C-alpha cells in the first residue's frame, strides 16, 4: 500500500478479510480508563473509500477539530430541533444534556435489553483488540469462552444476562481452572457492557469463583533435557536459553545475550500479564551451548509446532512452560535461595515456595548443570 498522506488520521492495512482498511484518529476530548486520548476507528472494504474518507477527515480535523468531526450535520439538525421543541414548551433553561439524563434515568435498561449478544460480543472483541491492544490469542480465547457461555445458557440478548445465566459456567463438569477462566471471560464482557451502559448491574458481582489447587509444576529430567537438546538441531541455542535461563517462548524475541567478563542473559518480559524484565547469570551449561552456536547475540523464537516436533523426536510430551519450570526447579536446588531464584525468574518468592521446592534432588541438579553439547557440535 502507498504511504498515506500526512495528517492526524492514519490509514492502516490490517488482517481482517472483510474490511482490511482501517482509518484511525485520536480524540483528545474523549479519554480511555488509562487517561489517554480515545482512538476512533472506521473500517473499509475498499482502499479507495478509505483513502477518500481519510483525506476528508483530515481536512475537517484541521478546520473544525475532533468536536466538529463528531458533531455531524445530522446531529446538528437533531439538536436544533430538540432545542426548538423545548423552547416552545417553555423549558428554556433545560439543556439537552439534562433532558437526556432525565430520560435515561426513567427509561433505564429498556432499550439496551433488546441488544443482540452476537453483535455486542463482536463490538467487545473489537474494543479489546483495537482499543486495549489485546493479543490475537487473548481475543481468540475470549471469543471461544463467550460463545460457549451463550450456547450453554441459551441466551441471545443483553436483557437475558443474569446471575442464573452465569451459573452454568460455575457448575459445568470441567476442571476448576477452566471454570475460573470461563467466569473471568464472562465477567470481562459484563464489565464492558456495564461501562457502555448496556447492562444495569454486573451479574457476577459477589459470585464466588472456583478455588484452584495448584500442584507441582511439570519438569524435565536431565536425561530428557539432553534428549531435547540433541534433537533440537539448528534450534539448540534457543532451547538452551529456555532450559538454562528460564525464558518463556513469548520472551525469546526480546531476549539479549551479553558476553562480558561476567556473561548475562537479559530477558524482556514485555507488557503481558505476569511478565517481568530481568537479568539472569549465564550459567556454564548455557555458555557452552551458546559457544557451540557461535555466541549469538539473540536466538530465534521457537513456535509451538516446532517445540512439539522436537519434544516428539525426544520422546517427551511438551507441556506449557516446561523448560521454565525445569530451570527454576534445578536452579532452586542448586542456589537454595528463594529470593535469588524469584528475582532471576521474574516471579515472587511465594510462587517459588509453593510450586518448586523439593522437585529435584542435589544429584539431579548436578546432572542438569553438567550438561554440555557434543564435542563435534557446531549448532
């Protein structure tokens, strides 16, 4: 796509198949919860229509500002007609805003109850993606859980949302963690509806959530670590950073390997929930595997498909964050210091204490730290 003309409204090509052209501008008169100027979005199926709209919008933004853009000719005519009607009726001191407040107070909820849930879910997910910047995976997860709830509760409009309609998520025969995640998705959606004044009250307020009993984390033995690294091929350095530095797959792209007198691994956790930026020492085992790979400053990310393929070749079942759990459990056994390991792993001492104590013996930890690449390895 050609570079759009300079101006306050921007034109983007996005991944949506039906309306791939997006025009965005920021309205400083409206604010998000974080205090930032609210972004106004409009999608187009054709580039020509989007470019024309962008050009006209930029002209109007320069001459009239965002308030002028929002106050269209149709809104202006409606406001003048309402003002005339109030004046004729003798309500000269009553503003349109006051009138709207009185009306909505008397008619609260009657209009919004008929809103179709499928439309509201679509708008909610668009807000999540484009306004809040949620990841594609998060949006997909919310979509699946919300539609599951709507199907189970057999509801189709906003007016049918109630405490009883949510109860099906709390009692369905699945794990406590799954039920808790389902309720969190429904709660997120209901909070959005309340904020948009499409729901009078939050049906999950005060509802007790399932209690999740976290067990011990899944880890790899030193023999399984060796097998994984042996079958990793060109991805051996990446797996070594995951096994010997505790980097999550989502953190690999921003991980930096620093070769100084005391070598370090700098891991950027980013903005994802629970992620923390941290610096960890480059353990001798990791240093050896990186030296065999030519001392890279970064390692390439590893997709889920690639991880599962390597795990299958090594004869293990790949589980989420299994390399990170392996690193923490071995590192804790060797260091015998909850605070140190928590800081290096970017988590809390409470998490370390609850989930990682006693997973490895001293002999197993020594076997892990003594792992080295084959002498002839160039990967």
